[in-house]
C-alpha cells in the first residue's frame, strides 16, 4: 500500500463510473457540475475522467486557479517591481509566464531582473535574510490553502526583525465567487465539486450557506481519480434524491470545522477585503488584505512603484472560461494565437489553468 | 511577448527549443539539417558512414547523487552517438571555467570523465580550456563532441517508426531530473534518488544484435522526457502513438517527489534510458535481451504505434481514461544537464 495506486485503480474507477451511469439514468436529465478548483480540473484532464462519465453528467471548470483569476494589473505591478533596482521578486513558478500588458516576469528576468522561483513563502523569507541590502517582494497569489503560509512568512519575518521582506498580495477566498456563479441562470449549475485543500483549511461547513440558501449540492472531493469519481457519484445521488447538502468525500483530510490553527494564523495577518476576479469583476469580501498592524510588510503600502497603464489582450476569453461559460475549444485563440509557449491569457499558463490542461491533455 | 529575447525555455528541449532551432539556428547555419533532427548526424565520406554529435553541459549542481557534470558530459555524447546505432570512437572535451573555480573540484570532474570514458570504451582525443572572469560563467561548463563508427548497415532514425511497432523503455523514467532537482532544492527524502546517468552504447549493441533491422528508432529521452521524445518521433514518422500509463516504470521516490512538486515524470529528464521502437514480431525478443543487461533490467513495453492521426500521442491513464500527450512547453527544470 503506498496511498497512491489504490486511488488510481482503473477497476475501482470504472466500477464507480458504472454506478454513476445507473444513478444518472434515474435522474432522467442532464446535470452540470462545476469543479471549482484548478487541481481538480487538472486531475480530470490528466486521468481522462470526462470520457468515463455518462452523457448526462457534464463537468465544467470554474474560477479556482489562483493565477488565472488574478487580474492583469497585478502582473503589471509585479513586473514594475522587478524593474526596480535592489529588488528581488520571489514567486511560485506559475506566475513567471503570465502575460501582463506588455511584458511578463520571465521576460523581465531575461532582461536582467532578479526573479526567483520559490516553493514556499518561507524560502522567500530566507532570501530576505541572506540579502539584507535588498528588498525581497513575494508574490502572494492564492486561496486559503496558500494564505496561511504567507501569513506565517510575515510573522516569521517580523520575528526575525526583517525590514526587507514584503508581500504583494492577491489573496482570495473561495466560497464567495461560488455564490455569484450559483446565482447565474445561464450556467444552470446542479452542484459543486468543492476544493480539497482549501476545504482542509476552511472546513466543509464553509459551504453550508451555499447548500442551504442557494439549494445547491456541495461535495468536498479529493484529487485522486477515485476521489473525483466518488464525488461526482455523491453529487448525482443528491440530484436524484432532490436534496442539497454539504458532503465530504475527502474525509481522510477534510473536517467540517477545518484547520483552526491555520485559520487563526491567517486571521492574525489578513482581513477580508473586496477583490477583483478576472472575468467576474469585483466581489465584495472575497479577498484578503494585510491588516494595518502588518502594513510594513505590505509591498503596496511600503514600496512605491509606477505601473504602466493596463492593456487587455483583444480576443482573450479567459473571463468566460473562468465563469464556466465556454470551454477552451470555444475560444477563438485556443491552440492558435494562444499556446503555452506564447500565451495570451493566464488560463493557458498556469499549471492549474483550464486551457493549459485542455491543451496538454486534450484528446 | 518580445520575440527578440532568448528565454530559459528556449533551452528546455521542448517546444520553444524546437522553434528556435527551426526558425533561426538551422536555417541560418545550414539550410538543411544534416542530422534530420536525430541525436547525431550521420555523414557518409568515401563510402563510409560516420556519426558525429556535440552537446554542452551546464548542470547545476555540478555534483549530484549518481553522477557529476563530467560523467554526464561523457555519457551524453556517447549516448547521442549510440542512438543512431554508432559505436562511439572518440570524444573531445571543451572546458569553460569561471575564475575562482576550485582545482580540487576540477580534478574530481576530470577523473570522473576519465572513468566514464573508460567504461564506455571511448578515447578522449582532444580538448580545449578557457577561463572567463568571475560572473561570466557559473563555475564550469563543459562541451563534448564525439565521432562514432558503424559496424552494420542498419539505418536508425526518428522517422522510421511504423504501424504496429512496439515502444520499449529501458527502465524507470525521470530519475536524473528528480535527482538533480531534489539535490538542488535541498529536498529531504527518506532514500536518495540517484541519477541514471550511464553510457548506453553497450545496451544498444545488444538491442541491435538481437533485433537487427526490426529496430526502427532508438532515442534517449533527455530534456523534455519521454513525452516530448515520443511526440517528436510521432511527428517525424507521421504516425500516432498510444501509451499505457500503468506499464511505464517510475521509481516510487520519483513518483512521490513529482506528486509533491506537481511535475509529470513523463516530462522529466533521463540520462541513462532509451526508447526503442521495434517491429512487433521482434519486440518480445529485444525486451528479453534488454532485461539481461544491467542497464535494461527494468525494461518494459509501454505502448505501440498506429498509422491513424499522424503526430498524435495519447495515453490510457492508470484510472482507465484517455488523454493526450503534448511536448514540454516552456521550461520545466532549467540547467538539468
């Protein structure tokens, strides 16, 4: 037993698929479920799971790739910081190739900017410790899974007395945009495959208002093929039984109450704010901003920079992709003007982007 | 996007590398690629065929579990010659050293090169040494070039895969890339992953002896990994390839690290593995022969070639679904070799 193969066993996967087909036939109609999280999108493509589902079950991808929903203006700001002398920009690798209005961090690095890829914000703190004569700006892009570690990095920088560590924040919370999408009649969603790791932090109870007030089934689902298939099965069953509740498929990791410790660290450093989502617009209370008492670590407040005026790319339909309105193949740029080597929109860049998944794994 | 800039991705071995070669390097230098985009060029002179190749090594760190930049530089060129079916004869060594580099480390690297050359049965025949100012290079870069001779009439190349052929991989995939990455990033693993860096000419000789003209393509899936290499072959041969994910050997530690870092072992570099595309009636014999060789003991058939849909690579996943396999886009892991 290695806790990996068991969850990828094709016999089990196909067995669940047969159950789903049986249940779906009972529903007597087509059902549309949205996987909110980019990692789910990737898993569904990577294991070819769509092809195993009956025709009545349609999976669409949502706004759960943090890099994708980050507005272009944020990339422009990061590019502007990378051009300042004495600045090291530290980032997760996914942000490197995201196109801004006229450049990307990868291009800036090729021109001489000091842009470092890190696997954790704590590595960025170490960079700041080793380079005290320079400013290290960490690009804090992510949902509730990432944000506690960013909060931890700020606390740790404070404890170390570092005056050269900053976070350029683009932190978001997941449940809010789900409310917006649920209310969209054009989407006609029948249920959510709720994120796995985000839910490990915020807890499955966070989706209760959604299930209870918006009458939409929610199943917190793991990332392995058997997890995803079982999550879909649970959603189909709710539809057939005409109920809407929060269920946890990923019970080996997620609890109803979440991870209190991680939430406490997050709340110590961050407070709710309004946030702009690419393709959706500003959603009140859907962002997380650095609290006043930690303002010294907030790049936007502590390090001033001039940012070029925003220029959106014509024809890019990332916004519609992120709202589940169209699939990658519906975008006129997909695989033609927009490829992973020369991306126009963020959805083609991020390793969790819907277009990147469709391009890489599509058949 | 600024088209003038050379990006790290242009050295990834994936799509950007291909673009740079096709749009700038090959048309400017020769107009027609002598190599036909195989691992080594095959040149005919006075009725005799010779194989010729070159490769540069910039791996970081220069010492890694299972090898170092020196042994890698020898193995890489030996393997490029072996993949066109040539027996490596001699290689050259060009050293670019950064001012301040340690003589002790240089000695270790040179001794390692010597051992690697002895193991592969090649002579280091000529070389060159340059030293650049501190900061103009990172410690040591090595270029090797090699000449190989043919002891048979067989013609191997990426364009020779045919319908019905079986695809054999000589062992676990992704070991080199993960060994270098784990070492560079200081990942603490329960057991160390070793690079698979090794000379493949001995294994190739066995494969050709057993398979003869049933062996259509040999390739070492270095940068860009097995996925990129098979996509290249599918395009060159105008065939489609179907893989069975369950049959692709991956070291459990490599799989674990890939899962944590979000990498796909199919795209991770190998330095001591080969892909053999063999006619169906000979595949089983070739596989058995490979498994007797120490560098082929984990060899496995991982898929087959079909004629429909030229250039497509697909895979039946472990979960039973089907998905496409594309070339590596952008950079996965810079300075891996």
